[in-house]
């Protein structure tokens, strides 16, 4: 398993999509506390979708109740594989 030092974590770009404001704040705080410097937290899938067009994240955390289309969004983000 790869070890992540402080310098590596500082380069990570993380997006958090969560409807509940308190949970969003906790996730942002937790990621920041471990050394992730670039955390963008939003309460809607539309905001995350718009942001992803400009910035490619290393980590995306989404609540399953964020939006009815959240699972389609995740499938669209996944690397395309031969699904025979």
C-alpha cells in the first residue's frame, strides 16, 4: 500500500457532495485535518458537476441522497471498461 506523506496529501483535490450541511462541514474538517488542502464541499450535484468540468479531482465523496441522478453521475465518471 502506498504511504501518503504531508506533501502528497497537500496536492490532493477532493470534492464533497452532501446535502446535510453539518455532515459536509465534518467531512471537510476531517479531510483538512489529515492534510488535504484542497477540499471543495457542495450541497448539490449540479455544483459538483459544474466544478468537475474545470477541475479533475483525486477524490470524490458523494452522499447517496444528494440527488436522484447520483448513481448515473458516478457511472459516467468511472473509467470506461469493456462491459461485455
